[in-house]
C-alpha cells in the first residue's frame, strides 16, 4: 500500500495546487466510502451474539480489521505525501511496519477461512469438533504472531544499516515501502517473503477449492455449492492482493512506453481497483451474499432507521 502511494505521488509532485486537489479528491472519496462500509461491517459483526460466537464471522472480523487498517494507513500516507510533508526515518519505519503487519494478515486469514469452509463441506460431522471458538482464536493468534515475526525480521535487517552515517534522520523523499528497503538483504527478504506468502496461500486455497468441488459434484448440496463459490471469491481476493504488490513496478514500466496524458487516467483506475477496492471486497462479498449479515448490515447502513429497501421488520435487529 505505501509503495503504491509513493508511485502515485511521484507522478503528481510537479502538478499545481488545483491538479493536486482534484487528484486527492478522486482518491479520497472512494477510500472514505469504503472506510464507511468497512466500519459499518465491523460494527455489525460485533453487534450480535451470533456473529461473536461463530468462527467464520470471527475470522471475517479479523480480515476486515486488517483491511481497514490498511485503508486508513494508505489514505494517511497519501495525504502526507500530497501535502509534501516528509517524515523522519523512525516515524516512517513505524508506519511502514504497521502496513507490512496488516498486509500479511489478510492473505493468512483468507487461508484459514478457506480451510474452515473446506472442513465444513468435506468433513461436516467433524466440523463442530475441529472448528471451535477456541481453535479459531488460536488460529488468529498464530496469524498475528507470524506477521509479527515478519516485522521483527525486517527490523533486524534494518539494524544492519549504518544510520550514523546519515547527516540527518529527516527524510529527503516521501515515505514509502521501497524507501525503507535500505540494503540489499532487506530487498531480497521482501521479495522472497512476498512470493512465498502468496504462493503458499494460493496453493492452499486452490486445494481447498478442488476438494469442495469434488464434494459438491457428488453431494449436489446447496451448502457445498455456496462453499465452492465462497472459495472462488477468496481466490479472487488473493489475486487482487497479489496484484497490489506489482502496482508500482507496473506503473514504472508503463511510464516508459505511454504518454503522460494516457498514463494518468490509467493510474487512477489502477489505484482504485487494485489498491483501494480489494480492501473493501470482503464487506461487499459477505454483506451481499450472507443471508445472516445482509439484513443487519443494511439496517446499520441506514443508520438504524426504518428503510424499506433494507428490512421489512427492522425491530428484529
């Protein structure tokens, strides 16, 4: 997210005040809309006991929380860069590490959610025993611990950099993820970790999807079909999350072959579709498809007022 924001700003630094305000509005409005939807979804998932006591909804809350933090972080970084404010290396490092922490949590949570759906369909008699609230909490702790270990490793690699050789800790460039890759080892670790993370999660979700397909063909149950569609959507989410990692290199490559007037509209579309939209995809998927969440979510989106399009009986919620 931060690296993508850096690419956005690098192409707008030379713009005048009016252009910067217009571009900031284009990026800020969708982000604020998605933040509102995500925030309402988070509130919804904590408003009813059925959501707080069901494993899949607990995992969904964890996924939404990580995506929402990334949305807030990305918007904060964009505002700082658009205002041409530079940070110190320690402050930038903390912000980047926060982004790295939550970036890892999203695909790992999708992995756990996919395994939960696979168990529910392939081993329905053992689902209640395997997928318990306690086991779900343990899985979430493992996800956060693994993400924290990644951050710890990155910090250790940063300590090898000789900060005492810097004339000042004040950064001369805008804060971004690529800026904090201060040595070759950090850059190599970042690439290897990202590739291994998405490869392992992609293989796991794909295997879960294939298992559910086999069961769906033999059983032909509605539950199996829904689980198959859910896992397919998880694969799409993983693909979009992966696409965000190639956003900056893609823009750099396109800038060498396309005219600026053509590149800027493409840049805006890519930023919203590849960076902002995937962070709200979970809310849209579950908010529309899940029959338990949808009426409560729509009721909350209507600010808990009677809305004929949301609920026929709002007093139930």
